């Protein structure tokens, strides 16, 4: 049973679990999942995890070729730099996107495109990305283009919101940690503490005493020299 269910996936003729559940003695979902992994290990089968990082790199390389064809040679250096910077920023949006439901509702390629569009806005490169998207969707119907752009905007917006949420959470967490550090910080090294200030004053007093002794010793030596010559 497990072999049939697993082979349907491998051969790209996936059948949903509900299509088999009425068969006599068909295992439950949880049991079937455990059996699938056991069978996979037994035949040394490796699973490929599809994520947005590979598509993001592919989109970046494809857009690089698109710019070579559509833009003047003298502008390419600056455009490529903006593209690379946008791709780096897009990775942050991909990181945020995979923490949301987007990973279940949108394909990895769509998330990559949406992340690149969001990252491009940070580097004043979004108009070029828009032109690239239009060029790649030229054969699609107007309705499909509108739907696709809407999905990309949804990805960009949810990713941006997730990043803002993460930043707020990190800031709040950092505040709590800083508060704990203040409670356990050694007051001898805390510039605002009374102990630190007293230690500084004591050190300054020691230095003043050393200087006073040096002056007194120098004066005593001078008096001894004057006595010798007198």
C-alpha cells in the first residue's frame, strides 16, 4: 500500500489520500506518513525540498541577461549593482516569507519574484523589475497578468509585515535582555554606579599622591645638591 501511494508521487500522478481511504485496511494518515519515510530510507530515496532561494537566483540571472539586451551598455554596471543589491535584500524577504503561510499558498518561484520586487523598492530598482516582469508575461492574457501581479504584491506586503513584526519582537526581546544585564552587571564596571565613581575618585587620589611624592622627592634631591655645593 505504501509503495503504491509513494510511487504515485514519484511518477507525477499524485493521488490524494482520500482516493484510497475507502480501501479495506488502508492505514491512517499518520501511519502512512511513517511508513513512507521508512520505505524511503530503505531504498535510499532522497527528498528534494523546493524553496524560493534557487528560483531567486534564477530570476536574478535571467534579469541580468534581460538587462544586457534591453539597456545601453554604459548603464549596465550601475544596473547590475542595483540588481545584486536588490537580490541581497530579497533574501531577507524570502526569509520572512517562509515564516508565514505564503509557503503553503504560493509557489517558490512566485515568492522569489515577490521578494525581488520588494527588495528592489529599497534600491530604487522596482521600475526595472516591473519592466522585466511585463516582458516575461507578454504572452499571458491581461487577466492572468493582473492576477500574477496581485499575487506578487501580496507576497511583498506579507513579507514586509513579517520583517516589521520580527524587528519589533527583537527590539522588545533586546530590551528585556538589557534590563536583565543591568540587574546582573558588576557595578564596579558600570559608569553610572556609585561604586564605579568612588573607585575612579580613589584612583585619582592615588595618582595625585604619587605626583605629590615625586615632587617632594625631587625637591629633597635639589636641597641635597644645594647643601653639597654650599
